């Protein structure tokens, strides 16, 4: 990275970020409805995997999925029986995900709770102490290997279901899975910090095309693709600013000021022409 003062800029954006406002318009607001740890886990996982596309559209779907679960999503999921309960989700679908895909997501979460007792235990069972890729890959492998006959009538993994479970081993950036892990592991801001077995420093930034573009613009990565390796490279660059909590800069990178400046920026990571570092540029809206 060759931008002098970048840490100060990102630190200032982090300090001035309106987290209360973010909570009103972010999928993390759904698990914030609950107080019990396992309810937060289950609601958080459902909210994160459906958080793609337009906020208003996926928010309505998350609401419809959580509503039949009542006050305890974890309790509902733990006792979920597709033959008895699938009808509660009739007509609930979203973009790539059919009603059966959503029912199968709940079925898999139920199997995970039955096997490990909690989603935290499921992830920690394969966490190798380095970044979270080993844990994510193992959970994905389990979800894809589980017999889906009770839902689909045959042991298949249709595209709409696989879309819930991308894998680092296949190169995916796994944005939504990393978003879920950020919610569970980091403490403060909008995050819960209810998992203690994974250090904040081992998380990987939830990478989408916007963060990838901004990361290239700011010299945080030289990679052109938006994949797992790029997510790790951006995260490692951010550790130079805060080795213990690099994902706190996720908020700053998504900040309206940088997003607006970088959307049509053609500087290609050149410090001399980057508008973020131009004299008089205001990054705080």
C-alpha cells in the first residue's frame, strides 16, 4: 500500500460511522430481535444467507421465513420436521431460491443443531486456528452431503440450495458466510461477539464487487477477481492498520463517502490521482 495517511482516513470514517442508522437498514437487524444466543445464531444465519440483491426485497423474505418460528427460531429449527412444518413456508421464495430450497436450508440447520448442539460448535469443530476457511468449508461440505430426500424427495443439491453454501475451496469469496461470522465473532458496533472460539483477527472481510473495487483503488489488493484470495489479501492489508480487528474497517470501506468517490473512479490505485486523497475532499457525508 502506498497511500500515506490511509489508516487515519479509515479510522476517522470508522469513528464517525452512524451504526444506529446502519442497524435500521442492514440484515443484522433481524438477529437483533432476539436475546438468546442460539436464537441469534439461527436468525443470523438465515438473514445472512438471504442477504443478496435489493435490501427491501430480501428483508421481506427474511421476515416471512422468521415469522412462523415465533419467539425462538432455534427452538423451532431444532424440532423442525419437513413433513409437518414445510407448509408453513408455502409461497416463500426469493430470486434463485425456491420454497423447497428455503425449507431445505431450515432442514440443514436443524440437522446441524442435532449433531453439534449449536452453530458455533459446528463451525468450531473444523476451525484450524488460521483464517476461517477451514470452518466454512467443513460446514459447506456437511450441508451439501446431507441427504435431502425428506425435502426434495431425492438426494439432490439443486442450484438454489447450493447458492446458500458457496465454498472457499471452489474460489468463492463467501461474502454472506463471512458476514455471518463477523456478526457472531466481533463485539461492538452492530456485531454481537457471542462466539469466543475464533479471534477477530482470523475473520475474513465480507467481499463483494464494491469492496473489491474500493480495495483495488486504495491499494489494498492487486487482484482483479472478487474471490476468496482477494478477500484474504484485503483483510491482510487491513491488519497493517489494526492487527487484532481488521474487519472494523469493513464499515469504513462501505462508507457512503468512499463508495460515492470510488464508484466511477478511474485512478486505478494511483496515489497522485485518487480522489480520496485529494486536498479538500470530504469523505464524511
